[in-house]
């Protein structure tokens, strides 16, 4: 009897356990289905939220692009407005400088070798520097560099550039050259070389020489400028290379409160007229070597031509034995006779002044007289040609 009761108890316990197990399985399945449904619902909600987020991000990117475009347009408009104002102001200054140069030339012609001539030449030199600066600003603001109808001697172009910088006496052109720049390249190359010479003079000692040489390398003609300045570090060389390449043209607002127009101007001219400028080299004095590389499209060899007024050809720069009639260059340009000549093309020699009881001109001003005249006579046509460009070009 007891064994039957025990059996029935075991059966009841087993049945209860099986029922509980079945209930647990059913409950777990129900919880699994609910969990799956909840996950599917969350996934759907997440997909919808991600879609909304993508749409919001797209709108944000669109608004950001519009905002950047608006800012860029505003900056470009401000830049163009600033350039227009500066170009107009620079053109006005150029016009005044040209008028002043005409007046000074008239006074020089009137007074001849009068002692006041040295003072006038100082004013002429300052006027030439102002005219170059005004021209550089105008070109950087979109004005043309000027046009010219005839080729110009490379030597004369460099001499003209020399006469437009403050410390022109330190520049030594070491040799003559038998090459001429084509008409379209005269004004831009003269302006670029003047900026390089001015930069070399500004960043070197006051008594240090600046040497200019010419080298023909394959089909290229190089104007090499060596100074004895402090040189440049790697960062400065990289920035200079970027500016001189013409690929990066900084905005006027990026030039600082004391703007430096030199390298941006040279890079712009180089890109527009097809020559290259490099200042990453080191000169033999430890300073900077600047090289203006002119491709064969911009220069040609000078052809010697007889001069009508004299049986012998007239020198490109000066002929101390020329007849009284006005000589001309090999390109047919009239040359104005220098009232103060020097026997050396590089360093003017003092002349014997007529004694009148008082010293008429000091040694320094006599040097300025010779150098300024030699540097500006042959290149004066370059300055006047630079004013011929269209104002709206």
C-alpha cells in the first residue's frame, strides 16, 4: 500500500514538474516573441531617426555651403571693391608722377648744369620710386603692366629697374648683354626686376654690393641677382616659392597692416607673362640669389644696325664720342643725351666742376647725377609705356 502511495506521489511530482517546465517554455517563447517584436520596433524607429538625422545633416551641409558661398562672394566683392579703389588711387598717383616727371625734365632742360640740377635729380629719383610703387599696386589690383611697341635691350631694362629703387648705387651690373626683350615683356620684366633689386637692397647691409649678371642656359635667358643679405630660412623659402609661382595670390587683407606687395606682384607678373622667378638659391656672399628665367618666347638676340647720324653704331647705353645730333638705339628709339657722363658704366666717376668760389655739387650728389641719368635715360620710355595700358584691362 505504501509503495503505491509513493508511486503516486512520484507521478504527481513528475507531472507537476512537467507542467511547470511546459509553462516556463511557453512563457519563454512568449517573452522571446515580445523581445523580437520590441527589437524590430526599435530598429524601425532607429531607421526612421537615422533618416531624419541624414536629412537634417543634408540640410545643414546645404546651409553651410550656402553660407560659405555667401561669405566667399562677400569677401570677393569686398576684395574687388578694395582693388578698384586702390587701382583708381594708384592710377591717379601714376598720373601725377608722370606730370611731375615731365615738369622736372623741363626744368632740367632749362637749367642744364646749374647746381640746382642735383636737387632736382633727387626729386626725380624719389618720383621714380613713387611711380613704381603706384604701378605695382595698380597691377596687383588688376591693371595692366603697360604695353610697348618695340623691343628693349635687357641691359637697358635692368638699368631702368635699377634707377627705380632707393639704394641704386649699390647695384652693379657686371656685364653687357646682346639680348633684347620682346615688346610685350619689357614693362613686366622691368617691374619684376625692380622689385627684386629693392628687396635685395632692403634686406642687406647698406654697404653690401648687389650684383646682376646674365646667363644663357639652353633656350632660356637668366637675369641673376646676388645680394649679401641675411638669407631666408626654409619656411620663408617655401612661402616665397608659393608667392612667386603665381598659383597662390593672397588677398589684400592678408598682406598685413604694412603690406608687402613685392613677391605677390612678381608672381602675378610671372604667371601672366610666362616667365619664372626663383629666390631659393644662395648667393656666393651667403645671401639670396634671385633668378628671373625668361623663356625663348620673350627674348631675342639684338641685331646690330647702322645709325643714320654717325658711321659707327651707337652704344645701347651711352656713347661718349657721339656727334651733337641725337643718337638712337639699335631699335630706333631716340636717346636723350646725358648732361653728366661717366667713364665707367657701373660706378660713376666724379667730374671736374668749374670753380666759382662755392662748391656747386657735393661728391655724393655728383654720383647720384651720373647714376640716375644713366639709369633713367634709356629706360624712360619704359616708364611712359607703362602708362599706356587700358584702365579697364
